[in-house]
C-alpha cells in the first residue's frame, strides 16, 4: 500500500510489511469491554500505542449529549500525546470482536480526518485478525508513545453536520439522512437514556450499521454487499446519524471511505443532541 492509498482499510498483511516504519503510528483502541489497557499490555502489535476510546475523550459530553466532537484544543493535545504528526500514517486497531468496536475505530478515523489528518486506515478485522496468523508478532508491555507537539488542526467542517445543518437537510431534502440504529430505536419503541424523545429525524432512511458486518465479527462485508445494503441511499450529500455519533461513524466510514461517496457528513450529536430542542421534529413509525 502506497502512502497515497493509505485510507480506508488496511489488511494485516499490508500492516505487517510496514512495521518499523518511522512515519507509522499504530493506535490500539481496545476499550473496557475488550480489556482496555490490561489487554493491550498482555499483547499488542509491535510499536502500537494504546488509547482508550472512552477514557481519552475521543467524544465529549456537551449538555445532555454524550457523543459530541470535543474541543479542538483537546483533540490537538490528544493526537500529539499519541505521537501523531502531519506526515504520519496512522493505523487504528479495534479489538475486532464486534461491530461496535469497529464503530469506535471509525469514529477515531473520522475525528482524525476532521482535524485535518489525511493518512489513516483501520486494521481490517482488528487485533483478532492480526492474531489469527501465529506467525505475526505480538509483544507485551506498557504503551510508550513518542512525544509530539499538539497537532496543527485544520478543521474539515464539511465532514460534520450540526443540528442546524441537519434540520436544513431534513426540511429541504437536499441531503439524505441515514439512521444507523436498529428498528426499535428508529420506530420509537425505545430510546437512548439521554435522548429527550423517541423516534427518528423525519425523512431518514434506516440502515442498521450492524448489517454491514459479517455475522459474529468486527469485519466488514465485501464491497459488493455493502453497495447493495446502501443502494437505497440516493447519490448526493448524506448525513449519517444514530444516538450518539458512534454507530453512525461506521455507516459514515462505509459510505465515504469504502464506497467512495462524496459529501458524506457525520452528525456527531445525533438523536441525543437533536431531541434537546423541542422544536426539532421527531417522527415515529416503521422504516420505509
């Protein structure tokens, strides 16, 4: 994989060929569900550094919405603390055990792209796929990132949809809204604890993000199957949302980075932010 192609997914074989490169930063984002720091120290890819997706603040609680984009100075400091510099290639390593930890990797990927970093990839299948071949090396010990200055952020605002721009998209139908949640949330039969109301943004298309993954794994389906899954989403601008901007990041990644669609934005606040204002409309009922 050349540097110009260093976006989207990277295979374990391609990453193995890059180990030891000076401009390679590998970020292992295993969370508490997969053992977090303890699991990392018990075994990780050589040269990887650990960043806990929750504890390190890749998302921020603003008001009653827990999944908002953090302040840019926080993200600049976080990227610098992990040793990321503008010329680096970054590989994000989820556990590879479920769709939800891939979504965490996709949210980290989106965040790095938002702050202006253009060279990142998610390890296809995560750490589980890396260890599937016993010939690939695994090391133990603590995370030891190289030191770097705070990242020089150049915000890519087009990647993000706010509540206001999402409202405009809903009313004008100038962008397709894609809801990444399951039917019970979309239809209003249940809701996130932080959401003020149950249901979906009017006009949204429901595409459960879990449908993009091979059953029982954290690995995406083949490109042809993904194209079929999202075929109902019209060409043109798209806003991906969910409850907290987590699972929606997986749909954003598939549409933007795998299927190569232009003008795909993530609404990081999603329904927990949307429903804080009673004037924003919420619909219920079955998906079209």
